[in-house]
């Protein structure tokens, strides 16, 4: 029985991604930090987060086209619990049809636009947006 809410952060292993992961962990969520396959700084990043008091799981993924997202979320659900918060912080990732996942998770997409960041949030139907 999973009682702790789970968050998956795509593009987690950078400065902004670390801040997002840490904030979610402070709010009591179990955080899975996503990175590209064979990301060479993964172990170093995880060790640095442990030194700061954060214990994140990691997941290598290739979800640039969105096709791999549903199987990834299914696997995470089986192994850790259902992903209730999904954050797209991967600069090069254009996940299409994120709204279709809104029945499954709260989705936040952070995308660089002309030197700034734009954030999109989808909440499941009936979820109050405060």
C-alpha cells in the first residue's frame, strides 16, 4: 500500500530541476528524478542531493516524443506508486498531449521561451486550483 504521493520530474538533474525536486520532497512527496539515458552526471547529482539530505530515486528515460511516457508511468506506479505530479522540466523535450494525462496526474510543463520560462499546469477534472 502506497501512502506517500509520488512525483516524477523529467529533466531533474540540473539547477532548476534540483530546486523543483527539493521543493517537492520538502512538501512530503516521494520524488523520482528523471534524466536522459546514460547521463554521465547522474550518480554525482544523486550523491550531492543525498549530502543535502534528499533521497531521490532516479529514472533514465527517453520521452522526447511522448510515446514512452505512459509505459514509464506504468512502471513507476508498479514499483513505487501512482505518479500524482508530473513535471516536464526537460528543455529539449516537447511532450505532446500532456492534457490527456490530466486524469492520471497533475501535470506541470516548464518550457524555455525567449530566455524566460513558461509554465503550464493541468489539473484533473474536479481538482480545485489554488
